[in-house]
C-alpha cells in the first residue's frame, strides 16, 4: 500500500505540473516542477480528497506548517504519517 500512496501522490503532482507521472521523482521540489502557490493548494485539496485526510497546511505561509512540502518525497512521507496517525 505504501507504494500505492506514492504513486497516487505523484499522479496528483503530475496533473498539477502538466507532466507525465514518469517525469516526477521524489527528490524534486514543486517549484522545480513548475507548480505555483495555486497549484500547490489544488494539489493539497486533491491529496486530502484522495486519501480522506485533513492536511494541516497554511497556504499563506507554507513554512509555518507541520506538513513538509519541500519535495515530492517529503509530501509522500507526510501523507503516510497522517494516514498512520488516523489509523492510530
């Protein structure tokens, strides 16, 4: 299931970046992928919907959030942690 989570997040990010999922790597930042702040918010909403979670995210100041958006891989790790927390 963990690989499924990563694949689904990469798919969401790829949609926002207008790229193919195969063109996305976990090391890339959203900025490198050309995703702006609006795209970031849309991606967060899509992730929340896809995984039925609530992301603790401050769109006005992403650095003030417990949800790490520094790279695709960090988003995957944060989503996995939120899912594990919910199953708690």
